[in-house]
């Protein structure tokens, strides 16, 4: 497995963890807490990139369509299937390499 396959595995695991956490909270509280790609991007923006200007996340003036798409896609589904796609592409690239001699 190459680097892209490893990153894909991490993304798929992150998606599974987010989804599992959502299910656990639902089973405890009976209320589904949605986590969209927009929510995940906002979290990364605040806590990893450490920026404080979050006006686009709450009321965008441009790229409104992208905002709507990001708000509508569950982060767990997006991360899981992105990770699976990366692992699949990595495996296909490894299989298509000529054998070493």
C-alpha cells in the first residue's frame, strides 16, 4: 500500500468513527446530531488552521452553491467513500506497475 492508500485508509476510518459517534449519541439521547462537510470544515478552520473569521461558514456572500453542497453532505459518508476511492485507486496503481526484475 502506498501513501495515497494509507491516507485513504485514514479518511475511511475517520468517516466510520464520525458515523459511529453519531449513532452512539443517537442511541443515548434519541436525537440525531448531523455533522456535515461544512461542520467538519468549520472545525478544521477553527482548530487546525486557527483562523477566527468564520463569516463565510454562517452567511456566505460568494460561493453560495458550494456552501449549500457542503452543508448537505454528511461528513461521515463523504470521508468514508473518499477514503475507499483513494484505497481503490492506490491498489489499481500498484497492480498496473510493471514487476521488478
